[in-house]
C-alpha cells in the first residue's frame, strides 16, 4: 500500500513537472539553476544505480549518467562563473529537486530487478521531460548566446540517454 | 580386478553425469563469463600444453627495434577484428565469445614467454576462438606479431606515428565529436592517412567500428585518438555510449 501511494505520488510529481516547466518564462539565472539541478538530480539517481542495480547494463548506464551529467554540469558551472551569473532558485528548479529526492527515496526502498525497472523507467520519463523543458522553455528563453549554445550542444546527449534508457527498458521487460 | 573395473566404470559414469548436468544447468552458450578458477586452470593448461623447447624459443627479431611496427600492421589485418587494434580485446566479438578474448597487455598474458606466444599464434588454442595462423603468417611475420604483443601495453601516440611521415599528422584529417555527433559523419581518406578524432564534448565518447577493426576506448573531454587505416574499405562506426551516434569512414 505504501509503495502504491509512493508510486502515485511520483506519477503525480512527474505529471506536474512538465506543466511547471512549460508554464514558466525564465531568465538566464533561473535557467542556470534549472540546468544544474536537473543534472544533479540524475547524478544522484545514477550513483544509487551504480551501487544498487542488479543488471550489469543498468549499472553501467547509471555510471555513465553520473559521468555525462557531471561533465555537463561542470561546463555549465564554468560558463555561469564566466558570465558572472548567480543561479537563481525558482519553482521549476525546486520541483526538479523535490522530484529527484522523492525518486531517490523510492528507489532506495527497492532491490534487484525491481530497482532496475523502477530506475530505468524513471530515467526514460526524466530524460523525456528534460528534453521537453529544453525545447519548450530553456532554449527558447535563454538570452545569452553562450548559454543557449551550451543547451543546444548538450541536447543530443539527452536524446542519446533517452534512447539508451528505452533500450534498457525493452531488454528488462516492463 | 573386477572390483577395480566397476569402480572405474562408476567413476566414468559419474564424470559423464557431471558433464551432462553442467551442460543442462549452464548450457553451451557463449554468453557468460568464466569464473576465476576456470580462467586460471585454462591458462595453465594452455601454458602446460606448449612443449618446453617451443616455449623456450627466443624471438629472432629481439634486436630489431622496428619489428613491432610490422607486427602492428599484421595485427591490424589479422588479429584486430577480435583482439582490437590496441590488443586489449574489448571488441564487439572479443567481449562475447567464450572464453572472452583476453587483454593481451595484461600481466597474465605478458607472463607467457615469447616462444609460448609464438606457439599460440602458430597453432591456435582449441575450445577458444583462437585460430592457428601457421597457414596465414610466415614464421618471421609471427615473430613480428609477438614483438607487437610485447609492445602493445606501452604504446604511445608517438609510437603510432611512423618517423618518416611524422609531418603527416599535422595535417591529419580531423573528426570533431561535438554535440554528441561526429563531424563530419561521412569521411573519405586514403590508405595510410591518419585520422584524428577530437572529443569536444564535456563527457566521454568512444569510437568503435561495427566490425571491430578499430576502437578507441573511452575518450575523455578534449582528448584525441588517432587511427591510421591500413586497408581500403568502408567502415561504419559508432559511439557505444550514445546510441544514435553513427558515422562512416571510407578508405580508398
């Protein structure tokens, strides 16, 4: 029962997220906070998968998420520092953060194949949402050309991650 | 006497049943990884199977400092499909055979004598994917290949740059990996012309040909990797980390 309610809560959070992202008009400082939070959320989940996943491919995927998103975050942080922008907290970043925390909490209660499936399913949804956010909110609203350039540059990696996660989803069976 | 016969027969039956049980339980698929004990036993069996005088043979090219370069070309043509151009064995074929293709630069393999490696290349190893090359490579070529296997673990970019054509590298053809794409994604070069891949993304990528002809291993941000095609052909390659990253290298 507890699990069902957690799942329902997460599903609600996932549904609410794109709406929150799409509705926002955001400035560069807010975009910076969203980008850094979005990456951090996936790094946290990836770290958990590195240790808790049972399938070797899921483990490797988790490890790669940590590496790739850490790389993106480093570049984003470097750019933000160079531009002298202070990331500004905002509802979208907050909802990403709490959604990520809920996910990690939910995942840490799971083991074995159950963990693998839940993690991978969430990765598919998460990357889809981040792509939607990039396309509908972040890229169109970015004012600074370097920031916009970085978002455009990393977008295909999110597509590749989504494809990769979908492949894993198929191989694990729903 | 009769009793010994019964015991022997019983023993044989048990061995047969054991083997049948193993096959039923584990199957004969190649899609698994041998355990450490199995690996150690198998390696020692291979070592013991090589006659002592062959194992003691000295590489006649040991004073030829360029032998490994010839060996490298041969390795590229005959061995790299399974062993990879870097001899580390992490190719699409190498990873999924049973037993998996070993990392030739690892100490477990480097511990074999020159003569033993020569013997393995000449005669192959049964129950593995390793074929006998005595009908493909001459004795001299085999020794050159052994010289390369010795060198493979310590190869540097400079080693891969022939001294007489060092100038080539400055105008080597460049493929930039940027935005999780290869630019250009369709490139034509001539045989022997070095191709340099540069990772301009903030996270690792790799370059792996679909047939295992070349593979770079993971390339850190800002790192480069060079490959010099030895034979003409059309090579499809991907980044195994990011599905959808595909490109073609045509060698004339």
